[in-house]
C-alpha cells in the first residue's frame, strides 16, 4: 500500500501541517482523527489497513488530515468564543486546502468524509455544511452536539457548527444525494446521539443508514470492521 507523507506551510493555519495520503487514484476520502488526535492516528490504529484492499485496487485515495482540537473545542485555556474561532480557521483550511487538493488530484467532483468518535463529529459537520462537495459520510461512534465543549457559551457560529441545531432547518437538495452512514455499537457511549441525529434525518426525509452493531462498544476494533463494510456499499 503506497503511503505519502506530506508536510507544508499552510497559509490559512499560518503554520506547518502534515498529512498522510494512501493510494494513487480512486474516490477521494478524507479521514479525521479522534479527539486531539494527529494525522497518523488512523494509520497507527490500523483503520487504514482495514481498507487496504480498496486502496490497493484503486477504488479510493485516502487523505489522513491533522486536527486542531487542542486549540479549538478542547482548549480550556481560552474563552469559548476563541475556541469557536479557532475551529472556523480549521474549517477554512479543510475546505480550501484539503478539499480542493483531493478533488483536483483525483478528478472527482465530490469526496467522502470519514471519522471515528470525535472525528465522526468533524466528518458529519463538514459534510452537512458542504453537501454539494460531499458524496458520502461515514461517521463511526460520533457525538454531534458540540455545546458541552463550550461552558455555556452560545452564538451563531456555535449554531452553525452544531448539527443537531442547524440540520433540522437545512434545506439543500444536495443533502438528499449524499450516502450517509451513522455507525454505532449497541453498548456505545454515543449510541443515543446517533439515534437522535437519525431521527432528525428521518423527519427531513433524508435517506441514511443507522448501523447499530449488536454487542459492540466504542472502540477501534469495531471501527475497523465498520469502515471496510461501509466502503463496500459505495458506487464506484
């Protein structure tokens, strides 16, 4: 399996950032790390290895991006409004530097977003905020309500980055074209969050798959089973 380690100065983040890229062609998939994880986390916990067949056979090209959670949602050393602003910088970075690169390199008009746990929040939030560019969302054991990270602070920017709040009123035809998977284990700490988001999508008439794994919990072995299964449902 081919692996590229990329390091460059991001003009948006105003610092060096890094990314791992797997494969040389195929449908582009951006994967996010879990809370405060780094770009190599999905490799180290063998999530990428679990989909090696799809990479080696040219079905997908995977971009493992870095996160800024320690500066944004998890940064208890700054005011909650600053945490939100730091996330907005990351939002711009992903859209303008990563989205554009992945689409340009692969020649596709849309991409897939995937993540486990807090990475699933990022995947879902970016997907719902950019449905015109996202063909698939694979969220594994995510929680979607960001408000617990903000010590009671709430403003318009929080609203528009909190899927349970903005999704009910989101009217975008592209949302109905997206392949959406919400995965969780039967004993997952985030199961209720996935059921609640599924109900929001149901009320909107948005097709999706709420995949509840019997006997499963909130951990990497479960996600390594989920991810290749979800890719097998893609239309290549």
